[in-house]
């Protein structure tokens, strides 16, 4: 299984292109891609999936100290995504052989 996140300091950029390329490589190697099935709650710094990405996690950090950036919504989305990845991987583990 494969997944990816992309974090940049500017809103516009190549985050989607990075996720597309990495997911393509994963599929070329026979991996199952795990996306981000979380609807955005808005587009402010405190909102979940505020950059509206479903192919993988996208976050943005401003030019500031780590105590201020990325925003709480991006951090909470990353935590949600990590939990989703863990649950998906556990769900699809092969059955133990006797």
C-alpha cells in the first residue's frame, strides 16, 4: 500500500502534480494507493482538508515558526490521515497462516 503527503509554503504550486506522479509510480509497482476521503470543512486555517485534496494529504506552512504554522486544521487533517492510513492497512492485512 502506498500514500503520500505534500507540504509547501505557497498555496499554488505543484502539490497535486507531486501526488499524481507518486501515485502513478506506486501503481506501476503494483501498490494499492490510499487517498484522503475527507470532505473539506472550509478553507480557513482551522478547517480540515482545507486545500480540498483527495489524492493525498496537502498542507501549507507560512514563513513562520513551527508554533504558528502550519495551521491547526492542517495538523488535525494530518492526524486524521495518519489514523485513516493505519486503519486501512490493518483492515487489509493478509490473514495469518497456521
